[in-house]
């Protein structure tokens, strides 16, 4: 799909066609992430992971062992 880059203040902007915006759940004011890999620019909806989603990603391959930090120095309860 072709669109035109236009000046927007001191920056440049593009318009996202409504069909694409609807398909990806974008609306006015939605946050997006811009990825520049040196060869191309990609735009994708910005999403933050919830704690539950992050915890679901823990498995035996990425779970680290406990780290000893020494004996308590203050009023810590162990």
C-alpha cells in the first residue's frame, strides 16, 4: 500500500489507512512502536505485557537459580 510522507510540525508523518487501523485495533491517540533495523522502518501497535503474561513465559530454560546476597545487615526478616 502506498501513502505519502508529509511535514507535521518539525517532524514527518504518515497516515495509516482506516482499514489497516481497524485491522490492528488502532484509534486516534493509540501508541505505536517504530522499529528501525537499518534497512526498513516498521510500525506496530505498542503493547505492554501484563505481569501474568510475563510470568507465563517463565520455564525451566529461562529460570535462573537463587542468588545469595550474604547475611542480613539490618532489620530484614529471613
